């Protein structure tokens, strides 16, 4: 048997490659010359080979490439403990998984208006190729983690637009309100912000973003 299995897809790029034999093998014949790995372009993969309990393992020196087909080869140079060689080379192929999404959403904060003398309504918008799934609004500039409490979940969408209400202090003042967005892969956007200058007696709102 082999790991990954022949024709396997979505294989992790940090995976080791192994083959299990039907009998004990001569470990001195299990080397980087008799157990090799190459990419679909024909490039050899460097690594180390070990053997234990009928299992030969090829460990790549570095992670494999994403979305790439690799072929492992065990040659007739391998022998069992009585000197019998493999009757023919054995090969199998597998394909690594796609690269993880590391691109964060992009978003903005715009259009503010009073709904009463102490609450401002902000318009939020964001886009992301795998889907925006939540937003986080605060008057603290500290970026929240994707797992922090305080996120508001939304139905996953590649283009989000919505409004959120935020409470203001009484009297006159200025407050910077920050917004972040996260996507289905757990990436958190850079901050978008709006500085709200307000007067709860004579409401006026200006925005610079």
C-alpha cells in the first residue's frame, strides 16, 4: 500500500510519501536513489528516505507545491532481506491541494446620518472572492482576531453592503469608528474608518475616511 494513495487529490503539501511492503526489506537498499519523487514537469524533489517495519518513507526537504501532480517511484534496486529485488519499478501519482486563501476582504465605511440625537448610522461595504461572512465595528483601533467576540455574522457573499448603528456620547464631540471584515477563510481586513464630528443639540455630521 502507499500513502498518499494512487490518484489521491487534495494531498497536503507537507505530507511524507510512504510505501508498505509485503515482507521485510534490506534497509541498505532503500535510499534516495531507489525511492524518488518528481513533479509533473519532471523536476526531482529532494528529500530523505527512511525505513522501519516494512515501511519506506520519503520525506521532502521542503513543502511540495500546491495544485501539482507528483509521481513517486520505487525501483528494482530495492531488495528484501534475502536479496530478492523488486521485479519491476513501481510508480504512483497524486495531486496536492490548492493554495489556501490568504487574501483579506477589502472594505469601507461611508455615509453617516443621525437616527436620533445619540446614534449614527454608518454604511458598510466590502468585497471578497470567497465571501464576506462578518463585520466588526468599534471605536478602538485594535484589530480583532477572526475568532473574537463582537463579530456580526452575515450571509456569505462576495459583495456586501449594509448599515450599522453606533451609539454616540451626549453633547459635542468627535469619534473615530473603525470597521473590519472577515471572509470564509478567516482572513481579517485592514481597518476602514470614519471620523464622526457631532453635536447632539444641533446635529451635524462630517465624514473623512
